[in-house]
C-alpha cells in the first residue's frame, strides 16, 4: 500500500511510542520495501529497531514530495533524540542538523534537559540559529511541551488515586484536545506527534495498572466472601467523580491562540533563553 502523509505520521507515532514505553532497545513490526531488512523469511514482515524504523521513515517521506518533508524532519529529529538517549551525542547533531534543514523548528524541545548538554557545541548552536518560527507557532510549542508535563503529572495522580480501589471499573486518563489551528510552519506538526505519543504512553500505563487492580478485585469477589461490596460501590462513585473532574480540567487546558500573535517568520529565541516547562 502506498504511503500517505497520515500513514507515515502514524508510523512515526508508533516508533516513538515504542521508544517511550519500551526503551532504546525497542523493536516494532517492520515496514518498507521488500528489499529492506524489515522483511524476514519468505517476505514476511520482521521486527526492526526504532533507529531502523526512523531511517525508513526518512526515505519514504522523500517519496511524498514537499508535503512529506516535515516527516523526514520528524525521522531525523527522532534519530537525534535516540542518539542522545543512548549517550551518543556526537551522532545526534548530524541528525538534528538534517531535521532543521527539513523544517524542524522546535526550539522549546531543544531546551529539554537531555538536549541541554549539546548547547555548548558550535555545530548545535549553528543549527539552532538556522531555525525559524512565528510567535503564534512558538506559543503552541510552549503549550504542547507544557501539556506533556501536565499529562505526566495527571497520570501519576490518577494512578496513585486508584491504588486500593475495591471496584472493578477502569478509568480512562483524561487528555487535553490536540490543537486544530493551521500552523504557520509544518515543524509544529512534529511536536503534536510528540504530545500524542506522551498521551498514549501514559494512558497505556494507567490502563495497565487499572486492569491489574480490576482483575484482582474480580478474583477476590469470586473467591472471598469478605470482599466489601459496599466500599466497592463507594469507590466506583468516587472514581467516576474524579474522572469527571479530570475531564473538565483537561478540556479547560485546551490551547487557545492569542489574538494578534505574530505569523511572520523570525529567529527562535536565543539559545538558553527558554525555560523548559516543568
């Protein structure tokens, strides 16, 4: 099946989600041409590591023409981050440089703690200075990264709150809606994928803990007459109330574009001047 922008964006999401949830040694089902290492015995799709998957994205994005350039940037940016996570900063900079050439401009993300050690490298400073952003897009980038932090915090609170619940219900982690404005630069789309990955990862973790608790309570209800049904009903009511509160809070965090925010391209704020949301 021929690639589309949406299908390749979904592939980037899949690869980054595996990286976040399984670590740098994660492997995912292969895609790509039958001549690639993604295919195993008799042409059946094998499994590939995240780096190979991202390299494949870069190649396939090139076939999509100008509309796929930002996906090549996403692939290179992912490879750069992967190199940093593996402690191979020297390999990260060429990928980040290629990402910037393809339209990557997440100047906020480049102030995150794992990236800051690169700030002293002249090559990194040079690629940072090449990035261009509008004020409207910068506002959204700041919101996207802030929302990643809030997603993590809310997930941790929800998982702690659910400890000890006696009911068998399962709660979905509330999430803020993704911005729908048309960005001035396609690089913003990459960071939207990053937020979607963060949301998916924490929702999966919260659901896994909830299913384990729910299954355990179901087993207790079947084998132990001392299980407190009344408390379970109270826990279910409390959980539903908490879920509603979290949903309202998430919806209230939705991104709202500032009236009059500039849409003219300009340099990113000076390197080191952005405080990463925390």
